[in-house]
C-alpha cells in the first residue's frame, strides 16, 4: 500500500516524517501510560463485577426467584450470549468510530442496563437485562487490547497487557468483599403484597455497576489511539494525541514535541475521497452491514486464517475453563463449607459434595413459595458462608501476584513458551480438581488454575493484537474474543446441567480442550519486537 506524509495543519515542513513507533518513542513511556492503564483497568474490574456478581447472588436469587439449577445456568450464560450479539457492532465501531469512543459508550450503557436489571422481579426480565450488559460490557472488552497496545512501544507492550490482568484479579478480590458487605444484610424495600421487592442482592447488582460508570468517565478524558487516527487519515488529530502523551510524560509544553510530521499509511486516499463524498459504499445500513461482513470474512481467509483459527480455539478453551470452573467456584466452595459443617470428620470429592448439596438446596427451594412472607426474610440470611468469600479473595490475590511476576519476566521467558506452558498447567489443575478430597485442596488448585488461565489469556492477547493490521485490529480482537465466549456459554451450561448429574464430564472435557488448544499455540508466529503501524 502506498504511504505518504501530510504536513501539520496544512503547513509544509522540511522535517522527516516519523513512523508510528518513532513518534511514540519521542512521546515517551511513563506517567501517561500508567494513568491510561489505571483508567482502562477499571474496565477489567467492571467486567469481573458484571460477570462474577451472578455467582455471589445465585443462592439468594435462587431462594427469592425459585430458580432451578438449569435456570441458574441460563442466568449465568446470558451475558455471554449478549456478547456474541454485540461483537460485530462494537468491532466495526472500534475500527471506524474509535477505540476510546467505544469504551466510553459501551460502559455507560452497561452501567445503565445493570442498574435497570436490579429492579427486575422475575427470572426472564433479569436474564434479558443481563444479556444487555453482556452486549455492552463483555462485547466491547476486547477493544481495550488494541487501545492499550497501540499506546505502548513494542518492548513494553506485552508487559503492559500482562499487568492489565492485575485489574482483572483485583475485580476477583473486590467482588467477594462487596458481596460480603451487602448480600447478607436484611435490607429490603417493598413487600410481596405490592409485588415489588428491592432487597440486598438487588442492591448488590446496582453497586456492581459503579466500576463501569467510573471507567466510562475516566477514559473520556484520554485521547484516541494515534494508530487508529492515522489509519483513518486523521494526521492532525494523531499528532495532537502524541503531543498530549508527550506533555503528560515530560511535563513540557505540547508544542515542544519534536515530531512535526507523521507517515500516514493504509487507505488515506480512500479516506480523502470519503471526505469529499466520492465514495458511497458505506452509505446506508445495508451497505454498512455488508462492509462488516466483508471485513469479518477477511479474518477467515489467507493470510489471516491460520492466526484467526489458532487464536479463536485458544481463547475458546480459556473462556471454557475460566467461566466453567470460575463461575461455579463460589457455589462449589459453598457446598464444601456446608459439607464440612454437616460432616466435620469426613472428606469427599467435589462431585460427592455437589450431589449431596443439590438435594438439600432443592428441598429448600421446594419448601418455600413466592407468596410466603417468610421467604424474603429467609433469603436475606447468610446464604453464602464467610469462608467462601475468603477463598475467592485468596484466588484473586494469587492472580495479582502472578500477573506482576509474568509482566516482569514475559519477554525473558518468551511469549509463545509462556502461553503453551500456562495453558497446559491450567488444564492439569482443572483435571486435578476431580481428585481433591478437601476444601483446602480445592482452594489451592483453584488459585493456580485461575492464575495460569489469566497468564495464558493476557499473554495470548498481547500476541494476537500484533497479528492483524490496524484497520482490522479492533474488529479482529472483538470477533475473536466474543466468538470465544461460546466457550463461556458452553462452560456455564455444561457445569450447570451436568454438575449435579456427573461432574466428571464437565471437569475432564474442559481440561482436555484446554490442553489440546495449548499445544496449538506452538504454531503461532513469532512477533518479538513487532513494530506497531
């Protein structure tokens, strides 16, 4: 593709046009990047809150809404179904409207939908609004990867994306603390007589939207990705973004930024024609949909096909493991705690504990009716044991420590080697959970499984953003991340439907898929020292 440079503000200069990496190097690496990571990190926390919050309110919602195990699986899966529906939209918008704009808009809508969902009084309206939160929050999460990656030099890019996992782990740590502080409280507005109850677990849903709204506000004050702006032919805006980065990092005036001209690549001619009204192909909804479909099809054609398929399969397996095991860990911990109280001197496997507890939980649900005034008060009790929150806190703390270490050593170890090793260890931990016979053994395996899974996900993401051109990067990451959410849906439904029947099936299927896809990552290309364009 032909490239050319445009002068700043229409004024021809004699300065040599700088490529993207050179311009970013002169802008510096420092305060701006750390502030950006903190702002976007709120998205990771918001994502954890909006997805994992269901796990903590399930026992109370089960009692209040009379949910079966299957219905709990539907409630768990609804955000991921929404993410599949929203992926093409946010992916296209990320490459045409901007990474920053997508993050700000998606999280604001997510916060609004989350608050509305807290007022729903029956299962299916609640499922619908949880689907909307998935359509906004989860579907657009992958836009964070190109946004963060395009703001970092190649030698810092993997470390930055690995360290973003710290915020995801922080969400895992914070969500049980927030749930612990709210759900057991006997708070309630309304009554059964008026057909409206706003009790503690609904308040918890509303509080869980705070990170989404804070992130939307914080990212609003940051510039758009210069890589995106250059890919759209917006030279002056890209230069201004670099100047803002330079100003924050160095403390010097923006006009002292040494780069005055940038190399503009890709489809600048087409962008200029569009601005003059000479290109009509994007006019109309039908044409825009065809454009999205054509760009999606490019991902599944050579030369991108191999990278797309390996990335998709690997992310699928990681989602299957994380949201299969992870979403049900709080309930499994709860069942272990109840077993240890009932049988303090005995041990049991996860499957034995799950089967025993299912009967007692089912009896509880059958013995209460929606019209019983005592139902709500019963549902406000300590339906989740204190030890469950402590266990989940331990998992999150382990993930934070692991993310810090991986960020420091990822380049020394090698990204491909680290991805394969971490995925195989994740699979081993998943399979090993079948053989544990105590709560502490289950906790240790859970900590390592989530930590290794997080390492695999973040390092793999840092590789994938370098395998696609800037003009397709936002769409590619959104499509890959959200198609892989089929793994989240499969994991939730598989554990929800089979956990009480034969838990060996979801455990070993999930572990086997993760192990196989880990081996596939051997075939990823080497992108060390990749220069962002």
